[in-house]
C-alpha cells in the first residue's frame, strides 16, 4: 500500500522537531535569566520614566523582539511569493 510509507510521513516533521527543541531550550534559558533578575529598575524612554521589576522589562523586550521577528518572516515570505507570482 502506498499510504504506509513510514519515511514519507516523518520526513517533513524532522526539521521542525529541531526547531521546537531549540526554541524550548532558549525559552528555559530566558526564564532562568528573567527569574535571576528580579530587582526593581528605572527605565527611561525619551521624557518618560518607569520603575518596575527588571524581569518584566526583560519579558516585554523578549515578546516585542519575537513579534518583530515574526513580522519580518511574514514580510519575507510575502515578498518571495510576490516575486514568484510576478516571474510567471
């Protein structure tokens, strides 16, 4: 039977497992770093000044960086699809 090929079904998930493991390790390292930095800190941005725990500032920075990275990937995929569509 053609549908019982074990290599064909596992081929696509092999690369994504590596990304999941790497992402999980980075997440654990980020959480360790955040929980070791719990002191209150003053952040200054332009003419505003905020005082809150350093872990919160680190978490906000990590989330913003992740979102910007996701938008960059989406933009890159869009440009590739657009270029592929235009070349036809």
